[in-house]
């Protein structure tokens, strides 16, 4: 009984157990190359670069189609089976477009 109590005390003093890699890894910004109209394409995602950038490219294409038919931000776009809300982030001379889903954010910058 004393051994169990000492173990619990030691665990309590040591603090919480370390988080697993999946829990500890915050969304990170991943550069994906050129998107719609040659803009710099990136995505904030916890997925692998190849998976995340494939999604970012689809969002960029959906954004380009929406702009091509005269849509102006804010608007929603459908890509990869998900609805993305797109808006513009002011940034001086080079505003940035951001499209957000429930889990990720895609960025298009001039």
C-alpha cells in the first residue's frame, strides 16, 4: 500500500504525462508553391505536406472558379468535399486571401 501511495505521489510531483505527437503537434503553415493566378499558396494543417497541399490546390482552384464568375470576398467555395469560407486579410499593399474550413486554413498571397 505504501508503494502505491509513493508511486502516486511521485507521478503527481512529476506533472502530467507528455502529450503524444498527434496531440502536441499544432497546425503548422505549409508552403505549397503557386496557386490561383500564380499567388503563393500555403495551408495551416496538421496533415502531411502532400495531403495538405493537395487540399490547398483544390481550394485554390475553387477560389479561382468563384473569382472567374465574378464573386468577391467574402464567399464560400466547395473543395475536397468541404465548404470553405473565403475572405481577405488586409495587409497593406499585398492583402492575403484566406479560406477556412472547420479544420484547416488555406492562404493565397500576392
